[in-house]
C-alpha cells in the first residue's frame, strides 16, 4: 500500500499499462484527479512480479466538475 493524492471516493480506479507492468494510472471521478505511477524494485514471486516501491511520475486535475471513471492507455 502506498499513499496517493486521491481522496478515496467514487470511482477510484487503477488501470495497468498494456506495454509494461511497471506503470499504472489511478483516476478519481469525483474531483477529476488522474495520477500515473511507476513501480520499481521488482522481483519474481509466486504470483508474478512483486514490486516494493511505487512513485508518482505525473499528476493532473481536470477542473470540469468530475471526470474519468476509468482510463485507457493510448499511443
């Protein structure tokens, strides 16, 4: 568990990146917050790669009264 800038309210969704298991985006629909995390210090465990750290690498708040119940990765 790691602290996030999210308030932990409605639609606190996390979506993993399709190209790497080291990145994930967290959205919070109520206040329009979006935060991207990069996981580090991984080791292979019983259920796949287990990460010991996660750092926020980008944050944005979309001031439109709430947005983003979920996110997609696009390139």
